C-alpha cells in the first residue's frame, strides 16, 4: 500500500527549499506564480501516473509518497547513524531507468562520487531521497521529470520530460 509518512524536520526543510528554488528561478511575480503552478501540476501528474502504475503492476507494497512528489521504497535503511546533507559528497552505486519501460539508461555497478560532486549539485530527486537513508542504505525512487532532468533530459541518454526510476545504494559519505 502507498503510504505518506511523517518526515523529520530536515527533510521537510529540503522540500520547502526546492519549492522556493523553483519559484526563484521563474522571474517576475506573475511568471513566478504561473511557473510554480505548472511545476506543481507537472509533478502531481507524474506522481499520479507512477502511483497508478505501481498499483496496477502490484509493485506498490512498501512504497511511500513523499510531499515533494517522489515515490520511494527503502530497501535497506543503512547504518542508522551516518546520514548525508547537501554539502557532502555521496559515493553510490546506482541504476537509472526510464519509466514505465524500465529500460536502463545509466548504471554504476562500482562506487562513484561523480567526480566528488556534492549532493546539492545532483538532481532534486536525489537531494530529496538520499537523506532518507543512511550510509550502507539502499533506496528505490520514482522521480517526476521536474525533479529529475525536466524538459532538458540528457541528450542521447534520457529524453526530455522523463520520469526516472533510480535504485541507489549509499556506499559512503565524504566531507
């Protein structure tokens, strides 16, 4: 069953910051409101699409609906003590798939730090999801397009406006 879980203050704060960032990127006040509304509508539409697909394919067991719009399932919580923040560098293994085909578009079976990229420099879906687990943990995330690569995508790899399925293991956290 799809759940909405209570979140720690830090996770709510991250979500609010992402919404504020989306508004700040829009420009003037009227455009900002319209942009925020489009952003919220797009995320909501993707979230509902994923939610219905998970139910139809009987993959919704243990999944959680985050207030940001990502849907996730914690496979392994990790060590319960070492959590990541936005200024730290995640070292991960991951598989990134396109929704709903589940076609693999990128994978790192060996640990990667993306050239020591801080969490704040990753896609919003990862900035939201990775703090939900601790070192050694694994999370499966269904990320709406606007919280992934939006209308840009990654040429030759991820089409614009793609919902992503990311299976990520947080191997280590670097300062």
